[in-house]
C-alpha cells in the first residue's frame, strides 16, 4: 500500500473517532447544583439505612456510663487541685511567704 492509499483510511478512521467522541463529551457534562444535592440526599439515605441503631436500653446504659465517668474525672481533678493547693500553701509557709 502506498502512502496515498493509507491516507484516506486514516482520515476515515479519524472521522469515525471524532463522531464517537461527541456523544461521550455530552455524557460527561457536569450535573447541576440541584442534581448534586439530590444525589447527596439519596446517598445519605442509603447510608443511614445501613446504620445499626442502638436500642433504648443500650442508649441509656451508655448515657449512664458517660455521666459516671464525667463525675469520676471531676472528683479526681477536684482532689488533685486540693492536694496541689495544700502542697503549695505548705511550701510557701516554709519559705515564710505565706
């Protein structure tokens, strides 16, 4: 085959490829703002269906656990603060500045 015979075949293939790309470009068009929001809500709804929600008993137990832990940490900090204040007061009294 000569170069001139190959040229029309290449042009025909290039034309076919260009025609095939036009619908692909149209399909790649970005979705609109409201379409994105609607898609987000659909995906959120499907994800929330997958969630294993706790029972009221589990929720109550977890709530009590958190409250008890908060109280214990509060008491611990109060005791630590009291001891630290007493130690500092005693050191200042020894140094004669208290």
